[in-house]
C-alpha cells in the first residue's frame, strides 16, 4: 500500500510504501480502538498516543468488578423502585377518595346549614398526591 502525505500549504508531498503486514497492524489497531486507519497513522506520525498510567489488565479487571457491582445494585434497586411506584399509585387513589369524601362532607354541611370547614392543609396534601 502506498501512503501519500501532503502538506496543508505548498507543493511538497511524501510517498511511503507500506508493507501488507504493517497495513494489517494499522487496520487491527483502528478496529480495536474504533478509529479510522488514517487517524491511526496520524497519531503514530505526530506522537499523540498516550501510555496508560497503570497496568491495563488491572484497570480492565477493576472495570469488570465495578460493572458487577453496578448490576448487583441494580438488582437491589429494581424491586424498591417497583414498590415505590405501587405506593405512589396507592397514594393517588387514596387522595382521590379523600377528595371525594371532603366534597361529600361539605355538601352535607351545606344541606344541614352548618358552617363549612376549609382545611387548607388537607387540600394541599391532596393536591400534592394528585400530581
């Protein structure tokens, strides 16, 4: 394979012949890191690659351990989330029933010509659970 390096400005260009073995390594690196072969060549020529700050195997092992911990926590959290949703729906139903009972109570008070009670805290609580 022939590699041609052209400058941004000017006329000079450099042609380099790459062996099939080297091109295979470049393609393998591009697939491994998810970048194009051109980017691999550019990084290699400019020296922009970084050496890992520790043993790569240790870091991969730590990542696997953390992923396992995440799944364990997710297993514990899922039933709690389901129960919380059920309790929330129950609270909405109870708030609707309570709202109906307070309306019925106020109608009966009017019918009996009693002074109506306005419980603002109860109304705020009902509106909170209905949201």
